[in-house]
């Protein structure tokens, strides 16, 4: 794994594994599970379940209650983040990028978290603008972060959201990790 920097943004090349994680509340997990069970039993079609998710009914909320009460929440995980581990200068290293949740409530970025259409559509449009410009074109199939210029992406995002850029939209935390050898030798 190698790192490439663009300003203060680091893109990691050569990662061989990726894990996706959805940060979700216990109530949402429980409601989705209730809807899944109703679909599996033939009580709902996928379309009906989508409508039921958008407008929960009291009966399903009550059926979701036991699962919600027994489920753990995401703890201190931020709502949107990316984590990567690998070698940096030959040593094990971990990096975490996440939205800056300390932004003032007046920051337009807060509106993204409650609007799934904007939080998915705006980044897609910004990435596609780089494809159209020819910046993000490479032969083959690639993950977006392998071809998108991150500095331009976040500058464009600030512009589209009409943000005051005095506070960063995202934060990056980095730290060395103990090597497996040293971890096992201490045990």
C-alpha cells in the first residue's frame, strides 16, 4: 500500500480489501428487520416495504420494540467515515477520515446528514464532473477514490454547499499501529 497526498488529503493506493459498514440506530435496525420478516412471509412486497419504511405504522413500531431494546447503537462512531490500515513508511498505520461533527449548526453541511438524496446525489454529480472534464478517466474499473481528485472534490463540495471554509468539512485522524510481532511478543 502506498500513499499519495493532494494538499492535506491523503488517498491510499494499493489497498486490497475494503469493508463497508452502515452506522444505524437500533430503532432503524429493528424496523428494517420487522419489514424484512414481513417481506419474507409474503405480507409485503418490496414496494410496500419501502412505503412502510418511509411512514412507519404503529403496529410495526410495536413489533420492532423488543429488537430495538436489545440492540446496541453505534457508540461513538461518526455517521459517515472511512478507515484504512496498511503500511506507511514501512510501518503499520491506521487512518480515519470523518465528517467534522463540531461544525457550527449554521454550516450547510449539517443539512446533508438528514437528506439522503443530497448526501448521495451531490457527491455523485461532483465526481461525474471530473469524469466529464477528463480528470477522472482511466482505463478499467476503479473505485471512485482511485480516480477522483480529492482536493478538487472537497473544494467543489464547499462551493456547492456555499460553505464558509474556515472550518474543515472532514477531519483525518492517523496513528501508528503496533505490529503483530510486537503485539504477540508482549502477550
